[in-house]
C-alpha cells in the first residue's frame, strides 16, 4: 500500500476522532475551567469538595459491584470454557441476549421485582414468609450494577479461558499442586489479562453509572453519575457538570494506569 | 540397574467413545531403568504415560507403584513427574520461578530452593539463566528448563512424552545423549514415549513396542531389532524384507522358491511363517553365484550406502549395499543362516515388508497425518477430566 492510499483510508478516521473525541474533550475541559461569563476560573474545581461523599460512595459501590461481578463471572466463564464448542456458543448467546434489551427497561424490570409489593415479595408472602424490603437500598443499587455489567466481565474471562492450555494445569498438578494451589498459582496468573479487562469494563461504567441509583435506590444513594446528569438536566450548571466529568475521567485514568502497572509487575516476578 | 519392580500396570483397559485405546496392557518397570514406549501415533503410548502420571484413570486394571495400588490417587500425590510434549512451562514465571514451582509447593525454605534451582540449572547446563523469561528461550533451552523443573522435585520416576519432538535433528541428537547421561547420573527411572525408533534404540535399556493399544514386543534394543516378535515390530524398527515362508524342518526354511539354512527351531513341520531379512544383511554377488537372482528396479544414494530395490520372483526387496549397481542390472544375492529371522504368523502378516510401493515421501505424508490424530487424542483426554 503506498502512502497516498494509506492517507486516503485513514483520513476519515482521523476526522472522526478529531470531531467526536478530541473536540468534545476539549469542550469539557473548557467548561470545567471557566465560569458562566467565560473567564478562566478554578471555582468549579474547588466546588468538587462538596461532593466528596458522593464520589466516595460511587467508588465504593463500583468497587463492590466489580468484585461481585468477578466472583460470579469467574467460575461461570470457567464452566463455559469447559463445555462442548456448540454448547459454548449457546451459553455465550444467553449471556449476551439481555444486553440487547434496553438498559432502562432492564432496570425497570428489577424495580418491578424488588418493590415492596413486587413479584419477589408477592411470592414470599404466598409461601407464608414475611416480605423483605429490597427496593431503595444500597443492595438494590449494587444488584442493578452487577446485573447490568456482569456480561462485560464474563466475556473477556471466557475468552482468555478458552485460550488457556490445559497442559499448564496438568503441569501444575504434576509438580504437586492441589486444586486450590492450581487455582491460585496457575489459573489466576494465566487468566490475568481477562481479569484486568473484565475489571476495567465493569468498574468504569459502574463508577460513572446513573439512573440505576435513581430507580433502585429511591434517590437516597446519589452517585457521581447522577450529579453530573443533574447539573446538565436540571441545574443547568454545565461548568460544574463538566468539572465533575473531568475529575471522574482523571480518576478512571489513574485507576487504569495503576491496574496496568499491577498487570505488568507480576510478569517478571523478582527472584 | 536395580532389580526391583517400581511400577506395574496390570490388565489396563481404556476406551474413549467406544474406541479401544488400551487393550489389557500388562507391564513391569524396574527401578533405575530407561524404558521407552515406542509406537506409531494413536498406539496408546501417550495414554499409558498419562495413566502412570495420574492424569487419567483406566477403565479397568490396576496401577501399582512399589506394591501400592495407585488407582484414584491424583497426579499431585504421585511421586512421578512428567516432561510434557511442548514443555508446558509457565509463561507468567521466569526460569527460576518455573524450576522453583514444585519446591515452593513443598514449602521448602528459600535458601534451599535457591540452592536446588542452581544445582538443577547446572545439571542442564543453563547456569545464569535464572532471570530469563520463558519467551526469550530457544526450543532447546525451554526443553532443558522443563527437565530441570521436573527433576527439581526429586521424582522416583520421570515420564517423558516425546520431549524432543519439537527440536531439529542436530539438537535432538545432542539432547538424546544428554538425557541418557542425566538418567545414568541420577539413577532414576525414565519412561520415555516416542515414535522415533532410532531414538528408542539409542537411549533405552528396554523398549516396549506398542500398536493398536497392545504391547507387541518388550525387549532390549538389540532384541527388538534382531529378533522382532512379529511383522509389525520388524517393519516399525528399521527396514525389513518380510516374506512368506514355510519351515521345512528345524533350521531349514523355504521362501521365494529356494531352501535356506537358518538358525531358528521349534516350529511345526511345514508351518507357514514370516521370514525377516534386514536390508543390510543381504550380500550381492554375480547372478550365477546367487541363492536368488533379481533385477534392480531403483537405486538411491544414501550417503553411507546405496539403497537398491530388487525384484526377485515378483517380490521387491530392499537391499543396502556399499557397491554400486546400475538400475536394470541382474544380480544374485546371498543370505547367511544367522541373518534370517523366522517369526510366527500374526495378524500383521502380509501387511508389511514389501517395498513394491515404497517411497520416502509416502512415509512422510502418512506420518504427518497420524500426528494430527495424536493431538485429537490429547484434547479428548482433556475433556474427560
């Protein structure tokens, strides 16, 4: 391929990135660092301290949801990878199908299930048990996150596990490792790329999620995503909204950087 | 070599999806022996090794180590270690950590581990490679790390599953010598699986020839070469001309229309037998002096000798000779009595030993195909577990 064709092919992508990625980022940064009159100002940044609780809660919820996703998805992905090839296709489809349904619809469905007079409580009462208060709890919010994001954990884990050569597990056994040691010293390190990409793909949207907390938390567990939405939708304070977005972005970047470091560090474990 | 039996396989049967892999296998392995299980792909040799290692349970039969039945004992509790076909070195660990893996599981102290790893690296001639990553090693170096890793945990028996298959010829020869040296120095039992007959002959104390899930012949390399048990063994180990013959009496056999003196006894009168004559044991002479005469149909120069195909009474013989003869020439052949080996008829009779369709290329093609089936075998086993 000569240079001319190469340029012709890459040009549209370059344009796309400039218009839809670089420019919006620049606009966010601009809003975050200016006041209503358009003058440079750090006011929006200092105002962030008002939201310390919300930020902390978002990170905490995101962390819990990510861990729950990992714990649920890891064995599931392993089971998937051990079944016949034809079964695997079906199982992966079953994981993906809910993702094709609208996110808002799925969250509404959980509401209907969890409500005090919802399906779960209806069922509990019909078999003579006392109803549970499920909706508007932090548990419900985290459940909503796990439910929505678990496929993003399953798929990368499943992909690395199908590529895992069973010989390594046999080699570990051969050298005297029991089931737990195989899991800890062979499985986990060899599936680490899947773990890292799964954690990234769940943690990032969990931390910045909105709507789930509004519908399942009854407004009691405002998350950082909700605050951002509020600034744009109801408070019309684009500057503050942009500065929170910027903070979130920086925070996520830092998290990813740390995680990637963690991923590399183990590679050449020290003697 | 000590005389006590360390591993016994008793009446082992294995089948996958109704297909018999091992059929009533019985085997004793002595302490300190270098035993090679030799056979074509799909003969059940890898399965035999996996049963000893504990990666697979036989459908029936007993696996006995030192008079103790080991059926049901998982691999990590058996005092045997395996060197895998493609080494299976852990890619996330460096050379040091790979070798230390088994030692850490034994909860050894760090300084003891360090000493052991160092000793092992010296044994396989890889001093100073501790911090290298597995990816940065050549095939031969990875092979050495795999040997070091398996030997570090002091196994009583080392199982080697075609360990040299991925190396080029020159390196393979070097490693053969080295493996044999290591085995002799450490005095532990090696059970070595290969489809390479030359490898088996040059390294082993004892060779077990397998085909179709059954043992065809157990013996020293000299035994299986000089006195093959049946047509399969004769053909698989080296080159053989295998002819139909009739025993006229003790030490007298008729084949190819001529009566020969031989040294084999104990057959029934006029019993049909298979007669094996190795290509290098045939002497060429003038047609009028020959016991048999034939026309040369092809001549191939092989370096050490010429390989000629001779049509004698419609049977194509392979003869290896250092004297050049031209294609189309008529020659006579002489065979000494002790160079004729008589075998009982078996299910393999008539299948092997005629060079009428002989070609190096065909040999090569059919081998490669069989390798694929071998890989399939392994995946099947994986699903099983």
